[in-house]
C-alpha cells in the first residue's frame, strides 16, 4: 500500500482509538478556571497571578484564564514574577477535571498539554509535572513526586503553541510500590522548575492523558503553521513554512487520490516553495512533507 495511505490509516487509527481523558479544555468562564488551584500559601517570594470567582471572593486561589488559546476560547494563564533578589522562587498549581472527579489513568500511556510562552524557554526550564492521587491505605489525596520533563521535550520558541508532556510510566513507575491508586487520579500538578528570576507568562491548554505518543518532532509541533496558498489552486500554489524549518532538509512529495506519487523534490533553507500543478488534472491531492524522522500531510485541491 502506498505510504500516503499508510500514513492516513495510522492517523485515523490514532484518532479513533486514543482514550483521551481531559483535565482541562475550557475555563469556567473567560476569566478563571474553578478547578485550577494555585498553592498560594507556599509561593515563597513569587508574585503569581490568582483570582477569585465572581461569586466567592474568599476563594481567591483560582488559576486565571486567557483568550490566548490553542483550541476553543480559553487557556490557563500562568503569569508570575520572581524578584531578582529571591532565593525562594517557588510556585505550584494543580489542575483538576471540571467535575472534580477521580479518574483511572492506568489505561493510557502519555500525559500531554499545549504550551505557549511569550518568551523562548529552554526545555530544562519547563515546569515539573506530577499527579495528585489517592493513597491505597487511607484514600487520602496526596502528591506524587514532581518530575523534570526536559528529556521528553524540546526547547520552546516564543509565541508558538507546542505540544509538551511525558510518558505516564515515569510518574506511575516512579511511585513507591503500593502507595498510590492511579485508578483514582485527582489532578495534574505544575511546579516551578528552576531558580531563574524575572517575569514570565505561560499559557497552557488541552491537558489530557491518552494512548497517543507525544511527538517532539519539529514538523508535528509546527504543523498548523504550514500553509498552502492558494488552496484550492488553479495552476501554482505556494507552500509557506515557519522560520523554524530553515535548517531542515525536507522532502516534498505530492500524491494523487489513488496514492500515486506525481511529484517529488528536496529543499533546505527555504520557507516558501512554489508548486506548479498546472499540468495536473482536477481533484484531490496530498502534499507530504518529510524529514529523516517524521512527516506531515496537507490536503491540496486542484480546480
């Protein structure tokens, strides 16, 4: 079978069978998430934004929301400032499901979320991640160890949504045997991971567990920024790619609707490529963009 159809079948299979368990997708309203809790009693020297629901000013430990969203209309906003003379730049926030329910995460493999930063972040400065889980001995809620996630991710460019996460086995297998019941998982924990001072704003969206593997590849991370214009096309279209692709050696392949390759070329150092489809018949085509490790596919319609 042609590799274009192999790719599409794999993509459909992952969408169809991934058992997604969502911890966050939308705020309670445009300003806050009721189930996002800032540990405001242990912020050290950090000024970390937290808000109260309109109804209840006494519960002012909620994570604020923002319209800067990956999907939907809101994301969680982590805005904090660590003074330059601080030696206690600690913050922690927990994100529960919107129904506060315990869930069984043992059938899934990965914990992931989308992150957008207003400044570039090296992967070693990503927040630590852990879970709140009920104990086996007394059913009380307790935090697991918090884990650095640098080795499972890549550096985060400024002003770009990037998928971030880690295998759930890191958390589950790292817990003392028999201590926690991961069929009663309560929340995802985010924790300050470095002693860097200064101000930072992070937006976090689509927090979930699933059977889908986390791709740390550059093509998948910037897929949404790869466009074809015009599309549909009468004769010539332009492939427009983000600047992050500048150093990537890419193979471009166009397949017709039956999976036959009708065009192939390689490119490096170009972020705008002209594609001439004037000699092709009308119909549906697929443009596959590949490097040595991964590929993405864009649908192309010839008038």
